[in-house]
């Protein structure tokens, strides 16, 4: 069952403004697959005279013929002509299309793969002006090379360039038809904010059934999803897949990853940077430290689905291929509380900058880990400074469940941690608890329902 169109109001407003604001416009959308880029374009085009075409892997002559047939709906007789090159086809569109008509070329990288000259043709026509063009693609590397790089053919010519990111958790309940905050967090731990994954999951009885059917099962539609994602953007996926696998297994420092791969850690900087740019890996440093502090840097998988896949599929691929799907699913359920707890901690941390806590707004949060002033190892789940006063700090602990009495104990323990945390010396600290399963919040407790409501 197809999802209703969710959110993306800001993106649509910006595209509409670009298309309505002048006689000519180039709009660029890019981002990983399955985020709904095509759906956004179709929503915009519903109200306009437009030609929408999705590129594929066929020869250029066949793609030109297909596009010409689509254009015929706006320019009669357009498809009756054979176009030997892109310049002839697009040049005619530029000359004869109605003034307000929009041409949308989806999966532009596939078109360029068959016709490397196409970007230069588009550059020439865009520079002539007078037409409205939308281009879109899932290969972030190629889209950046076509538009964002200083030497790119279309550099500096777009009115809007939008990277489409995953949807926030606040829309997941509507997608799945549930109001249960714990159930929403449980699903988000598996699917993140990818609308197509939500659409696939809603066809199943529950989260476990969905993962078993579409991820663990070798015949499942998402069983090889990471490979497809990497192939969109990387020429050699072996090193990237190895890095992701090791991070998924718990290697979080570049030195650990290098040792496991038997390569110098310095040789991993470039592939790690690329995975960070694609949104698959995140660099993490303790609160108050600079991202340049490489000695304290942790790397972790930034995408929830990749965390799921590299935790439960990648280590078990041989067993899953041998039919041990039910056994792996049982093992996954036994490990799920810890996996869910880590996911909930990230969701809670991301909510800090969106919530009003104690009458204050807060900067994006981070963890802190290291040795306390008493010499013992110490970790605090959430630390964030106030927008108005850098000496006012919010400290938080994140729990899956916590009664009112337990919350008081957690807060007391957190206060002791704060007293031993070196970067908090001399700061005014407000302590807080995030709990997933609590029904009601309080001045010092935020629930999953409040977190979800703030992220729409």
C-alpha cells in the first residue's frame, strides 16, 4: 500500500518559488535512493504543464525516443521525429515548449552514463535561458560532480539545490498507522527516516516480522540494500563495505579499523570522509572537544538501517543463505533491547535542539566519555549548552524505561557524574532524564511521545 505524501512542505515551497519566480529556472534534487525525491517532483508537477522522464540504463538512442514520446503530450508530433543526438531533441524543446512548461529529468546520472556529453548540452541550453528544468538523481557523487563542484558543467546555474534527507521520526506514526510512541521508536531503530522502508514495513504484522521478511530473508527486497546504496556512489565498494562492517561490529576508532584491515590508518581518511559525506558514517567526539581531535574521535554508523543490517545480516549471511532465518531472527530479538537502547539514545540526543527544557533552548547535544576527576571512567549520554549562555549546561541520561522512583535515582546518579566531569567544572548544570516507555513527562523527565511530537 502506497504511503500518503508526508511532510516535504518546505522543499515543495522552495521548488514552487523557483519555478514561479522567473521565466527560467534550474532546480536540482539529489540524495540517497528511496527517500521520495521522485514523489516530491511529481507533487510539484501535478499543478503544472510538465514532462517527467526517468532515466535508465538503456542506450542513448532508446532513451531519446522514450523522452520524445513523453514530450508529445505537450508538443504534438514531437515523438514522430528521430533525434540523432541530445542537442537536437533538447534544442527543439527549448524552442517550442510552452513558456510555463517544466521538463523534469529524474535519475540524471543514468542518462549521463549513457551520454557523457549530456551535461555540456544542458549547460549550453540553460545558459540560453527561457526554460524551466528540474534534474534529480540518487548518485550523490555524480550529482555533486554535475552541479556542486566548481568545474561542473552546471555549477552556479541552479536556483535551488536541495539534498533530500530522511524524514524526521515525527512522521513515522502516521506512516505505520500507530500512535504508540514506544512502537514508533522501535520501528525507527530499524528503518530510520526512509519513506520506502516505512512503506514496506507497514505491510507486515510487526517490526520483527517485517525485518525477518524483507531484510533477513535472502529473497527479501532489502536483503542486499547496502550494496545497492554503495554502488550508486562509489566506484570500488569493497573498502567502503569493509569499513562499514567493522564499525557495525564495534570498531569505532580509525586505528582499530586499520589494524583489522591490515592497512595504515592514514589510508582510511579519504574513504571515511566519503562515507561521512554520504551520510552513512558519523564522526563523534566528546562534548566540548574539537572535531579535529583525532585521538578522541569515534566513528559510528549514522544510518539506522545500516546499523541494523551490519549488526544482524552481515555477520550471518552464510547462515541466512542456508535457511537459518528463524534462528537468526530469534537471536536478533534477544539482542534487540541493547540495539534499541542505543537507537533511543541517539533519538533522544537529536531531540535536544528541538525541545524547550527548563524554559531554555539548547544547542545540539553530544555524549561525553573519558576519565572523571576521580580517575574513573565516566560517560554521560547527553550534554548540551544553552543557546543564551554557554556556561549553562543540560546533562541527560537516557533510559528505555524508568518509573518515577527510578527517575529520582537516575537523576541522583547523574548529579554525581556531573560533579566528576572535567568539562563541567564551574558550569551551571540542569539534569534531565529521557525515558522511552513512560506515559507522562515532568519538569525533569521527557518521554518518547514528547520527543516524537517535537520532530515534525
